[in-house]
């Protein structure tokens, strides 16, 4: 079974920041996934549900009303509550 690249990241060394998580090809299109890491895993308290839900709505509204609106596939919280994922149509770097 193949190891998932994003699961191989050493979360004990991971800091807050914006990270290129992966690039995938869907048909002939590239989609790029970013980790928007707001808390250092295992070293800081995670974001609370109310806080991350507010960030989710504010960022999603801003992104979908920006020049990037046609590129936004997804913006939403990480299950670990340390940040958000941003998935864009296109091939990008961090």
C-alpha cells in the first residue's frame, strides 16, 4: 500500500505557515492543495470550534469574492483543528 505523502510530514517539526500539500491531476487539469497551518501541532492548543468556524466563513466569503473566485475549489478546516485547507484549480507554489 502506498504511503500518503502528507501523512509522512513530521508533525513534531511542523511550524505555523502556508505549505504546499499536494498537486493532483484531474483529467487534464491540475489542482493544488495548501495547508494553512495556524497552530503548531502537539505544541499549541488547537483552534476552538467557534473560532475555526468563523475563520472558515470569513475566508470563504473573501476568497469567493476576490480575483481568485474562479480558482477556489475548497476552503475549510483541518480535522486536527490546527488550520485550514485551501484547494485551488491550477498549478501553484507556496
